[in-house]
């Protein structure tokens, strides 16, 4: 289930989750800010952490990754919209 695309100061973020038996089994950023070396480096580190946090937390309340505040906030918002959509669809 894909969440909304969230526009951040550095570019769009969109999260996709897989839910099985009422649990997030997979989370991945379908879109994230990229394009310059620094942004790519920051998000190369931040995105895997955010994916891991989403699975560990099993909700949209995940920590901000230091140095990737805007990406983290966009990820959180998109993750929450994916969770809401999964809930409305009756994902189990």
C-alpha cells in the first residue's frame, strides 16, 4: 500500500508498506529527495534507517534521522497515509 507523495524542501517522499497479519512486514521509500551528492549521501544513510524504524515501530511514530530532518518528516507523513489507507482497506 503506497502512501501519499509528500513534497519536502528537498524533493518528494513516498513510502510503500506491506502489511501481513496486521503487521508491517516491509517498508520502503518509493521516492525520496535525490540529485546532488550531499542529498544522495544523506538519504543513502537515512532511508534504510527510516525503513527499519517503520517496521520496528509498527506505526507512524518514528524518530527523525539526524541530518535528514525534512526527509524524515516527509517519510513520517507518507508512512502515516499508507497506514491509514491499509487500515481503511482492511489490511490484515
